[in-house]
């Protein structure tokens, strides 16, 4: 079973990082722009790494699972056809 907590952490960090990259570009001058780009890139990369580590297929172990925020059992492994079921209690 996939862990919902890690799926959500992965989604939040990736989206937050990309949002910072896109939104905080030119408001505060060049020094802050570099800071925001670094923070945004670090967050989105961290989110992707967490997704990469924890979103493994429970059946075959390949990294085919996409993080899902609230749905469960609607996606299938592209390698072995196993349904991805999330555990909401962890
Ligand atoms: Zn699989």
C-alpha cells in the first residue's frame, strides 16, 4: 500500500517550489530573485525526490506510481497492472 502522507508531501513541495519559481521572479530585484529561484528549485527538487523514493509500485517495486492527493485505486501500474491503493491512516 502506498503512503498518503508521502504522496501529499511530494505534491506540496513540488507545487510550492514551482509556484515560487514562477511567481517570485521580478518583484524584489536581482538579489532576491536568485534567492527565490534557489528556494523554489530546492523545494521542487526535494518534492520530486520524495516522490521518486516513496512512490514505488507495492507489487513490482518499480517507480511507476504518481502521487495522488485524495483519490485511491484509480490508477494502475503501467508495468504489472496492479491498482495503486493509498493508506490514509499513516
Ligand atoms: Zn507494478
